[in-house]
C-alpha cells in the first residue's frame, strides 16, 4: 500500500460524501470519501492525515499533455523495475519517497520504461483513502 503524509487543506461535502483536498509537500491530492465532517471527526481543515492507495491503482504516463479528468497527477522518476510475465512493479521516486505502481508488462513495454525515466503517476480520487494522523508503512 502506498502511503503519503499530508494535511487537509479543503473539504467540499454534501450529506453523504466529501471531496477532500490534502497537501503533500507542494502537491495537492484529492480523495472522494463516503464520509463527511459530521460522520468522521478527523475530517477538518488543518488536520494531519495519511493518504493510502493501492499499487494497482497507480497508472503511469510519459509525455502526457492536455487536460484529463484524473485529479491526482504527480511527477515521479522510475527508480527500479521488477518485470513479470503479466504484471510489473515500477518503483517510483516521488519527493524522496518510494511509491509503487503495478501495471501490465505490456503497458510498461508500450511506454518503453527504463530506470531514470520521468513519468507522471495518476490516481483517481475515489481510489485514495484517508487515515487520521501520520502513519508509516
């Protein structure tokens, strides 16, 4: 599980769900949650949280341009690759932290990924969970 420590900077909600913006360094991530500040005490601007997202939910792109609907888009560098027959694990350096993306080996080959490549990691807002406080793996 990928983990990043951040701080809540904004919350938009209705009676059933929230769109929560979390600052991680100079980047802002967005999580769509089936919780609200009324149902979850930790959902308050200024609170520290840990973002959690599965390795299989991190897509990768090279030379991406234009607008896309994905809210979480961040630059990273390929640190290492564990190539498999069907799936491959790509270790990324993001803000001096290691994040992992598990993608199909065909997709990795199509991107022609090699160690040192600059990529953009992409995660849909509904694939990010939040946990109150800062927690390491």
